[in-house]
C-alpha cells in the first residue's frame, strides 16, 4: 500500500505516519530525511546539497526524484511506503508518476488531513508549559486555561510556549501552504486518488478514518 500524505502545519502527520508504520509495516519516507542522509554520507552529491541547503537554495526536483527512486528500490518497501513532504507541487507530482511507472509502482491513496485553520492554530499555539513544575495548559481551551493569563496557577511564573510561531506567522504559514497545495489536491482528486480525512477529532479518531479509507 503506497500512500502520499498531505497535511497542513500542525495537523499531526507525524503521529499518523508512525501509527501506519507500526500497524502496517510500511516504510516512512521523508524527502527531508533523504537529503540529510545524503549530506551525512559525504558523497559528491551530498557536498553540493549541503552547500545549497546552507544558503537556502532550492534543491532541483530531479535530484530529489533520483534519491527517492533509489530509496524505493530498497528492501523494506515490500509492504509499501508513505511519502511525506513530496510532492509539493504539480510538476513534482508528474515527475513522481513517471518515476513510479519506471519502477512498476503506483500510488494507492493520497491522504489529506483536513482541518480548519483556527483549530490547527489552537493546537499548535495554545499549548503552554510551566518551566518550574511542568504543568501543561492550553490558552485557547476553557478547561485548560491558566487562571491568570500566561501564568502558572501554582507557581505564578510565566508559562512557556512550545511553538516558534505567533498567530500572525502561523496564519501566513497555513494560508501559504493551502495556496500552494490546492493544485496538487485538485490533480489527485481528478485522478481519483484523493481522500480527504476529517482531522478535527482526536488522533485516534483520525487514524480510524484513515483505516476506513486504506483497507
Ligand atoms: Zn508551575
């Protein structure tokens, strides 16, 4: 079972991937990890990738496709794979189709973890922890809010947020993601691979919905 995972920021893609790997023995392939692994090998390609990555230059799609192709020829792919972080646009999707055809493989499901921006933001930015006692809070949830905004109920000191984002940067990141991803989703819908998964419940709820689709 070969899956492409598409999800907006803070949707819990990592958690769902891990559950799929554990239960179905599929390989989790992140293109970011593939690039980092090549850099760590210290190969000629790795060296040139490192240079590009350190200056923030984009890595050419054909390089990513080659790395991906090599990865897909390894032994642990027999039960299938989850592609995470690729493709990000239509051009990459077409290149992927071609490459998979050469390997005599195909994608079975594209899973999109659908969630509303506000909910994603609450999950991502709401969580706060007391650096002293470790108690967790969520500033957006009535029952998990601290009594005094931003302070630990017990220690009266400032709570720490786990996210680097604020509301504004999160909104921008989320909107940019949706704008860039929509053509990809439209494409997979057209070729009848797209499954939109309601991600508004608990991670367990989401996993059940994924299983309904893939089995
Ligand atoms: Zn505390």
